[in-house]
C-alpha cells in the first residue's frame, strides 16, 4: 500500500483528491498487486461501483489522468470514458486516448466478462470490440446532417451499443453517429 501512496503522490490517481483515500483493486482477476490497483478517493470508488451515482462533471478529471504512465490508471480512465461516452466530451477523449494492446485488452476484460453482453459482428461475421476501426461498405445518408458517409470511410475507435447487437457508434466528419453493423467491415 505504501507503494501506491508513493506512486500517486498521496492523492487519488483519477481525480487528484487527497481526502478519504483507499486502495481499489481493478476487476476482474485482480491479484492484489500494486500494478493491478489504484489509490482512489471515496467519491471515485462510489461512482465506479454505483453507475446510478455518477456525476459526469466529476470525471472531467480524466482529461489529465488518462495520460498517466500507469496501466491501472489508463484502464480505469478508459472504462469510465466508455461508460460516459454518450455525453460527448468523453468520446472526444476516447478518440485521442492510446492504450497498448495488452492494456486495452485488460480495460475491455471487465465488459467482456459480463454475461448479459451482446456480441456485435460486422457484415462478414467478424466479432467487433470497442476501440476497433471499421470501414463502411456502402454510402450512408446521415440523418440530421448535410453529408453522406461514403463507402470506404474508416470509422476509428468505435463503441458498441450494449443492448443492441446491430448498432455501434463512431465519428464520421466529426459527428457522432449510430451505424448498423451490417454496413461495416472490421479493418485489419
């Protein structure tokens, strides 16, 4: 635990608060090590564990903490940004956040182990995961805008609609849109 206090400078690794700090073991499959844990405040832990208590503006702190060199901090930043991605600004941060393959797999493991999650597949039946890049296979007229997303357009860092296997979200021309999975192919 002293390693976490040293690593964090005795402040929450997510929001920098110095009040009511405790260790948070990042699920799943946590071995209790410093590398798989965070030093966080009680506000962050409450909002991580209780999605109904989330104060979206509290998480603007991720704008800074997502750049941490610690994989554990990167994982929690990615998970919270994904959880809040419908708010707009978190999706903007996700679009610029880079995680190496191992850290991204760890970040996605929490939602992948969720038994009630649906499987999203592209037009060829390839399983899609959050953060993938897909290519449009046909021109799509985007409702509410004055442009058409052209066939061959790459949509990077997609997010999946958790309760609908036919929908995914991504940005085209700076606009967040919902795309049907049957109109995309996963990029290699």
